[in-house]
């Protein structure tokens, strides 16, 4: 029985970790739970690190933060102290609807029935609908989990402008938790007044209200280390009511000393926002194809062509990245370093009176997956059509399907005396999937 309770508790903690998210400038995000605020900083624990200390980040580096209830703060809106306090406390009530916001700003309460990588199936007032994720901005599910379908910079304005609508819908969709129902039934039997929110009632289990907060929550409230949720009576609280959340400090921290602050630590786990960098990988691939078109154009002067070679090389993780070249007539394949490949294209284009290079079907072959080195790897495919003409006649032509490896790499650099970290996408080896003679 103890093992079952422990597994339930760990599963519960994982779900909370998956829903608490802090989106940062520079395209990073942290599975972090905010535990306090100062005038210009947030205090948080990193839920990806089981032994996380309390960290601090300037609010100027934070875009948006979500908690486990699905509530969120947009920091450019300068949230009030009351908003911050409510955000930390979270909400013990469940919700009966999922809220979807599309890229046009339309806010729709639905009940999601099914979902895959490209679509969401839902029931909208009795009507079964399907929504393409490419047309959506974000969703907040009844469980409190959320998903951004574009990078936070792209959806940030909608998170701000539609916040009141989203909150009103979710507030009106609250359903009583099992605990609230039990409290009300007990009150009815005993002819006693019923508290508005069972998490604030005297009938709430004290273990959940006072012992369950994690080390960083207790730290933010008291200015010193507290018991962790795992070591305190959290399993008991979980067995009593799985949906109840730890209650955080009711007042934001007013001074930096209110937290056991740690400005930087090598163990801090910062994740990239894969939605943002997925789009950026496609953009960089398209940029690479445009440089090739400029390099191979017979109307491009040599200085401009050489500049395009340099700028194309800058898109790659380093100049050791290799490009595979196939010959549709000979049936051979060779590999060249990226700069050598581009210079060969420049020379080759001079052999023709006219060169046409066209690209199509630039799309994902695989999405980002974390590699053993901590970087994320994916691939993008595209179709390259090359045609060379002399005296108006097609002398050589082929159509090649290519696959380019894309690398999402973490970086740290000094900017105006401060250490800034972030993620960026680079291209790597470019391979040939198949080549056809035209």
C-alpha cells in the first residue's frame, strides 16, 4: 500500500512539474514553480532538478509563467501584487472545459475528445469539431496543463489581450473537487456553515496546508530552509485527496533576502522552447536555399556571391559540416565541406548562360530529440531542382531530395558585463535522399 501511495505521489508531482513553466527571453523555458516575488525578481524552484535550491531571475528576463492550475502571468503587463499572490496560491478547483485560443484571438470553451500532432478534436456545445494546431495560439486544458503552438513571442500578445476572457471562462467552469463536496456534505449533516473554498477552510487537512509545500515555498515564506514535499507529510495528503495542491506563501516576498537566492548554478536545468525553434529551423533552411539561389545566379557579381557564401556558412554549426552531392548521369555521390560545396556551386554556375535553382516542400522529417551531449537534433527535408542552360537549351538538370540535420545548441555569452544564456538553431550535415535526372 505504501508503494502505491508513493507511486501516486510521484506521478502527481510529475504532472505538477509538467504544468509549471517559466518562459524566458532568448527562447528558453524552465519547468519551474514560482515561490515568491520581489520588486524586480522572481524566486523559483526548478522542478526538473529534484534537489533544486531556490533560484532568482530578473522579471525583465521572464516573458510568461504558468502554474499547475493553468493560471498565468504575462510580465510585460506588470501584474499586481494580488495577481502574484493568487498565482502562487494556485487553485484547488477543477474545471469542466478546455479553453482554446486561435491566432485570430478567438477564445472558445470546448471539451477536447482526441488529439494528435496536427489536430485537436473537440466538442463545442454539442458539435464535434476538428481544429488544426497550425491555426491555434494556445490551449489551457481542464486539467491545468497548457500548450503554446507557436513561440512565446508570437503568442505573447494574445496571452495578454485575451487573458480576462480566458480567466472568466475558466472561473465560470469550476467544478467542486471531491474534497469540497465532502466538506459541504459534512457541513450539511452538522448544520454548519460551508467555507467558500475548502483549501482555506479549517476542515482542510493540516498536512496539506502547512507541511506539503516544497523547500523553496517554505523558504520564500520564512526566509530559511523548510521541509520538502517528499520528506514531509505529502504522501498522506496525496492519499487523502490527490487533486489538492500545496498552499504557497500568501504574500509575495518583499525583499531579495526573503529567498535563499542563488544567481547561477550549473545544476539548473533550462530547456529550449521547441515550438519556437522548430519554426526557426525551417526559417534557417529557407534562408540557406535563398543564399544558394543568389550564389548560382549568373547575374550576381563576384563580391555579392562571396558574401552570400560567407553568410550561408554562418548558418551552420561549423564549417566542418558536409554536403552530399550526387550526379544523376554518373550515379556517383561525394561529400564536401560546406564552404567547398558553395564555392563549387559558384564555379559551376559560371559554366552556363543561365542557371535555375528552385526549392520546394521544405518540411520536418523529424522533430527535435535530445542527444547525449545535451543538444537537440532534428532534420528538415526539401526538394532542390537544378537546371543549367546554354544558348537557351537545357544542358544539365536534376531534382534532388535533401535532408539537413538541424542542431539546437545551448550557448552562454557575455553581454554588457552580464552572463546571458540561450539557445539557437544551426544547420549541420546535408544529405541526399534521392536524385532524379530531368
